[in-house]
C-alpha cells in the first residue's frame, strides 16, 4: 500500500529525474534566501547581504547541475519538485519568517542545508546503483559545502560591530512589539482590577462571588486592552511591529495581571484568601517594577515607588469602598 499515491517514490526516480529534482531544489532555495534577504534588508542589512551571497551560491550549483544534465541527457529538464517525491525534505513557507527573530532565521537557513545534505546521504545509502550512489554523494557534499559557505559568509560579513548593531535592533524590536504592550497590559490588569475585586471582597465577604467578579474584570480588561492596542497603531510608521502581536501581548498580560489576585478567592476561607491575594498584589507590583528596570531602563527604586504607591492607593480605595 502506498501512503503517497500521488507522489513518486525516490527509489523509482531515474538519474535524470534525480538531477532535475536537484535543479529545482537549488532554484527554490535560492528564491527562499532572496526572500529572507528582502525581508531583513531594512532592519538587518548585513544579514541580508549574507543571504544574498547564499542565494548566489545556490545559483552557481544550479548552473552546474544544468550543465551536467545537458551533457548527459540534453536540454529538456523534466519538471519534478520536492513535493512530487514521497519523503522528500520540506521547506518552511517563507511567510512564516515574519514570526522569527533574525537569529532563528539564520538557524532556519542552516537547518535547510543540513536537511538537504541528510536527505541525499540517506538516499545514497539506500541506492544500489553505483553511479546513482556517486551522484547522490556528490549532492550531499555540495549541501555540506553550502553550510561551510554560509558560515564563512556570516564570519566575513557579520563582524562584531555589525552583529552588535543587529542584536541591538532585534532587542529594540522585541521591546516595542512584545515588552511595552505586555508591560502596559500587566500594569493595567494588576492595578485596575484591584478596586473592583477588593471592593467586592469586603462588601460581600463571599469568596466565590469575589472570584467571579475578578475573572470577569480580568477577562473583560484583557479583551479591551488587546483590541485597543491592536487598533491604535498598525506599526507601519512607528515601527512597533505587528498590531496582532502587540494586541495579544497586551490582552494576555492584562488578563494574567488581574487573575493573579482573583485566583486566591477560590479558597473558601475569606481572610486566608484575602491575605494571599494582597501578598500576590505586592509580588505583581514588584515584578512590574523589575520589568521596567530590566527592559525600559527605568531606575528600579523610582519604578518601584511609582508602581507600588499607585497600586497601594487603588487597593486601599477598593477596601475602603467595600468596607463602607
């Protein structure tokens, strides 16, 4: 029984088809590398140059394979691609790199070459024909050489200054896209939900009711903050990145910030739950101060004073309102 009825098994390929498959694979990889380069050129020009160089390497190997095919089989190259062969190594769609850091894109390129090499080595080991085995071994060696070339290009182009510059840009983008919206959400969720949760707690002294109010306030605030962040800026002019990513970061962290001091009210005993909730509040506020210091370079004690004082005032207002 064949698991891929519409694909050809590698063992059934002729030597001409193997060369044709190698040609189309080299062409596809060159396009992928050029896609990487264009995506990265604005923010990471040095890495873009590295991928330009790798694309040229793929073009050179494709030209050599075409010359070999013309010598052995003529100028008409069969149309066969990786997706036509069962078990052939797959390539990640180019648009997925929008969700990768520059280091992960470099690692993806290395994995592409490694997968191609392993594919050819495995195929060669399963081939009985000596000529085909030699051809597959040569292709595996070519893929290994690609990895060496990529490493050489990276060492040549990415000197210490260039690498530091790109790492700085990547860190800045990470902060703008994830940290800032997430921090704003955590602050909103941790502080804005204090008043309704503790007002309900002291007004009713019913832990289950308080828990339900806390969950509702947290989830509602998370949805509101997420949509507000996503709709406020499309990221094109500000360079803050994808509005969807920022909305997710803001919405999730807002919800987490509120749930932190709502979850203790699953404990049936009122004062135990309230004491634990207050302790969690101060842990949340100190965590916010630490994040501001770590990523936003805000002096720690100034951040702590602002956040803890503000949170304490909102907490006190909630308790006072609920007790009245």
